[in-house]
C-alpha cells in the first residue's frame, strides 16, 4: 500500500478532523532529528505534536513572513530541514525572496487555508525549484475559492519534497566546496574530510565517476571498461576474480565503491568481500540503493528491447544487511538514485521479513533504507 492509498484508508476509518489529518501527515516526515521552521499557524494539536517530536529548541515558529531568514540561520547552530507554511502574507514574494529556503529544506508542508490564488502563489515557486508532490489530502467538502487545485481536486494539505525521480538535486557545500549532489561528490567528501588514501571502485564502466575521484591510490575493477577510463591500476576482471587474488593478503582499503552488476546475489558478494578488506573507520559506498518505481528495480536491464533507466536489485542486498547485521552503521543518501553508506559500527536492525518485495520498500522506504538527506549526510559525516 503506497502513501496515497494509506491516507485514503485512514480517512475512511477516521472522523476526519483538521488536527487528525495534519498530525497523521506530519508523522510521515518528522522524527526527533528534524529541524522545523513554521510560518503562520496550522492547528494547536498538530503544533503540540511537532514540539513533542522534535523538541522546543528545534521548532521555530514565526507569526508572519516579516523576518530575515538569513539572520535567523546565523543565530542557530543547526540546519532547518522542514518548512511548514500556514497562512502568510505576500506569499509569492516570500518564496521568491527567501532563496535560502530552497537550498536546505527537504520537506515543505503547506496548509492551504486561504484564497485559491494565494494558495497557488505559495506552491508555484517551490514546484519551479524542483520540489515535487510527496503527499496530499483533498478537502472533505470542496470549498469555493479555497485551497490548491490538483487533478481537479481541491487540496487542503500538501507535502512537497525536493528533487526528482533520482532524489535530491542541485549543489551542496561538501568538504571540497560546493558541488553537484551525486555519488562522486559524496565519495570525494569522505576522502578529503577523513584523509582517506586507498580507493577501490567495482564497476568503473566509462570512468565517469572513477576519473573524478581524488585519492592517492585508485584501483578500478571491470572486465570491460571503456577507453575513457584513466589510471594504471585498472583490473580487467570481475570483482569475484579480483577479490580472489587478494584473499590471502593483507590488502585493505579506506573506501570501496560498489557499482558493478546490479543484481542482489552479486551485490551481496561484493559487499561481503569489501567489508573483509576494509580498514578500521573505512567506508563502503553503494550506488542505486533507492529505486523509485517497481520498473526501476527489475532484474533485466533490457526492457521490451530498450535499455531504460535501471537500478536493479541492489537495494535488496542493502536492506537484508539492515535486517540481519547489528554490527554495521548504514544509511542511504537521497540523491543520485540512492547512495548507500556502510561502516562497521552498530545499528538498530529493521524488523526481519520472510520475503522482501518492492511493496515493502514502497511502504517503509525511509525507515527501511535509513534514508537521509544530503544535508543530514553533511551533518553526520
């Protein structure tokens, strides 16, 4: 059951009150690590829920948009991640003026409680900045000239999230400077911040990632890389063959990037072998951990004679470790199709499932993957 059908079920089971619905929706996006700024008001019970969830210190409320967001940021020693909009004045001007909001917010929660023209003015700048619909709830009774119209329904509450089908997009302040949000920037951030030297990449293909990695020693493994790959340490073999050549040696890596054959059985082997040859404090990084649709996680790359976007079943290998191994620390950064990060450490395992299906991922994506934003990554790592 996806979020939309879950909400429909909730509405059918519950006497729909504004506080019930808003608390229910906020439950999808808020946790104790959230940092929230709110303009205007929603309802008292929902506000009590937010404060109880995140704590008073991390819940900033402003009665109107007549304040300087940049100055507020300087006063706080944390980054806001969730933006809640109640009723505010001059909404379009606000969204255009406070460009810093776009840069750091993962979620925008909007209560459309004003004139329809005003509601559209709230939403439009965010949708132009590559925020897209995460959840929405229609009015129980349609109210004339009130709310945002979506697919001919009048919407009372809507949650927008940043990015596109691949996850978050844009630039972010990585350790090496402002760079595009993707796997390459994440790997280089870890290398430079933690002074990592030995880098192994499984599946270098055309070198689009490998050639841009800034490490003292780089080894790439691929049976058929293209001619664009640069470096003396390119091993023309499968990952299984490579690991067999070093299995009785003390070869260790600071960081390993897995982007080879995107099928569960092979990825599981690659993770296992990488962890065996990982230095203390090192990182295993994985690509394609967050397939956005069932089609993206198909087993066959070729679909009806076409090579379409494909993430494979990498996510299953990752999630099974989330279920079974409490001695690892695991998270997926929500960008570039999901960039998984694994370290030796500890974690609260995801409850085990007898048979793992894409429907399970769709229902509990954030918890199952331990999905974090790019800004959360920059705070944690």
